[in-house]
C-alpha cells in the first residue's frame, strides 16, 4: 500500500515536460551547474532566444554557498548565484547578449517575483517559458513561476542532481528533500494564498 503513496508523492514533486519553442528559459538560483548546462543545451537547440538566471544567494547563509558540483569545470570565485550561472551559460555556448540579469533574489519565490519584474521592465511578453531547475524542486518552482506568469505556459525541464524520481525514497537525504518540498508547498502557500 505504501508504494501507492510513494508514487503519488513522486508524481506530484517530480514534474517534467517536453520542451517546446518558448520566449525565455528561466533558471532559479543555485550552486549546481546542471540546470544552466541544460538551459544552454536548450538555447543552442533553438528553444528560446533568452535565458534568465536569477539569484543573489540564500537568505539562510547570507552569501553564495559556492559551486556544489563540477568545480573542475567552474573553478571561479562567484559573489552571486547569477554570476555563477552566467559563467556556466557562457562556458556552454550561450552568448552574453542572450543572458538577462537578475541578481537580487534570495529564495525561490523571489526568483519568480524578480524574474517577472525584470521581464516586465524590458517589455517582454512571455507566452511560454522553459523552467530549468532541480528535479526534486520542480513542483515548487513551477507553482511559483506559474503564479508570477499566470498567462504563460511554463514547461519544466529539470536536471537530475543526484536525487531523482527513481531513488529519492532510498536515502535519508532524498526523503528529507522530497518530503520537505511537500511541506514547503503547503506551508509557504498558506501565506501566498492569503495575500492573493
């Protein structure tokens, strides 16, 4: 019986769509290169003309926590998540002219809020967007970006950074991450829904 619950948790958290031509690719801030590498690949395939990495650093640490994977490929010193993600994009073939800048957000919902503010300030109309995030972070990212871009179709193209839909329940770290995402979807949306 518990397998059914595991499957329901898995299906809720691990959202994934097939990419389609879009107006922009969003990358919520983080210290892992996989999401920006995926975004670069999608950009090179012609799925969107612009990429918007977002992020300063986590409110929990008050500074950029550093490169969490691929330090041999990205050995630089970065002050913000945006600076790191920009470097990953550049090193993977995305030109500076295609990379937008949002380097003030300090948590996921703020990534979505500040991304909306930036696209509005630039006069961009977003009808469809691709969202590149951790696989285990997909549902919450989608909820936030869909909330901020209600008129747009948001397609999640996540990256596997070690915890995925097949293995999350096999380790303490995976269980904590995925069930923590379920808790945050409920806990954080209590406040958001009251403000809407």
